[in-house]
């Protein structure tokens, strides 16, 4: 979601990006440091809207970021939260530094990455004549991790749609347990993941980075929302339960038994997927 704002800054300034290990793949033409590297430089642009990020970067001469999470006093240039999709917040942070009213990337649609599918090698997929449905069931946060992917996969196969599960680094054991007898692809680079997505009829995911990357690569995406809301972090076709007064809360833990996720039924998700597949055939 921050990619358009990052690229707008990179077009004007030399930048260093602090990111997880996949950052070097996502930004191959920019300087990427480990996310826990000691902050350095004259200006810190804090796209991550957490208090911890602002505290970690508090010693830089200038610090620009959204004034959320009670962290405004740690920033030299606090930016008011504009509301709406989170991409609008990232665009506002970039505009505060560009000082030209720039709103690059303010749309909720993902920034296209048309070249990614040509960088990698597609992994073998099941299905043959019928393209499989890709499933991304894992997230480190239980408040966005829908618990019924296995039952959904069984229903899809019974309906004549093959499936393939995907997982990121360090997630293979957990996802293999969820997938059961269904095929699983693990250990793909971002480029190979992008190339493989071109062979999927649809990609179903929790609200995660994988969903946004898939959409930016041109895949058809459906996203199940738990503690998050499609109006702020949505991409593709959103799937959400009937909703509760506490939703969306964006919390990492839930004192109410994850009702926002358990309210999302297999039948509801299956109907949403089949509706997309039948109205937009490959």
C-alpha cells in the first residue's frame, strides 16, 4: 500500500528503506536495509503508523509520520490522519516531505507491477484445463486469520475447482497442517510467486501483504476481513461477516472470541468466489 508513496519519494530523494528480508526483492533498484538496522540519515519517513516505530526513530533530526497511536510528540512533522483508505495516509506523509501537494498513489487501487510476472519462473500448478484457486490461509495475527480454509478447499474441489495453498517464509508447517491433502507451494521468491499467480483463476487471502502484492501483480483477489475493514486496507473483492460494534478494530488480539472472523462462513466465502469466477471467466 505504501509503494506508490515510496516511489514518489525515491524519484526526488536518495532513500534507504528499512524492510523485512523480502524488501530487497520488492525494491531491487533501491537501497534496502534490515528492518531492525539502526536508523540513520537526516529525515525519517515513518509510514508504519505505530508508536514503536516513532520511538525507535526518535533521534533523527526530522521525523515525518501520521500522528496516530499517541505518538505525535515524537514527530517533528506530525501529519493528521486523512481518513479513508490507508494509502491516503501514506500519500499524505509523502506529500509532507515533497511539499508540493503531491498525492501520488492516493487511489485505493494497487500500483500495477506488470513486470513481476516476467521476472520469475512459475511453479507447477494442479488442475490442467481448469485454473486453480490460490489460497493464502496464514497470518501472524490471529485477528485476521480465518479458520476455515481447509473446509473451503474441500468444497471448492467438490465443486470442480482445484486449489493450491501458498505460504511465506517460516509458515510451511502451519500451512501444511491447514492444507491437509491439498497441494502446497512454499519457498517461492516474490518473483516466482508473481509468475505463479498468473496461472491461478483467483487468489483468496486474509488481509495481508500477500493479498496486496497479488493484486498489484494483476491477479484477481478476494480478501477475507476480520479485525480489519475494506474501507481502510481493502483490495480486490472484500468478504466480511455481518459485523460487530468493535469491527474494524485493527487489534492483534481479541477479547471477544474473534466473532468477526467466525461469523464469516464457508458458504459465504464459497458463494463470493464462485460469483467472481462465473462472472469473470479466465
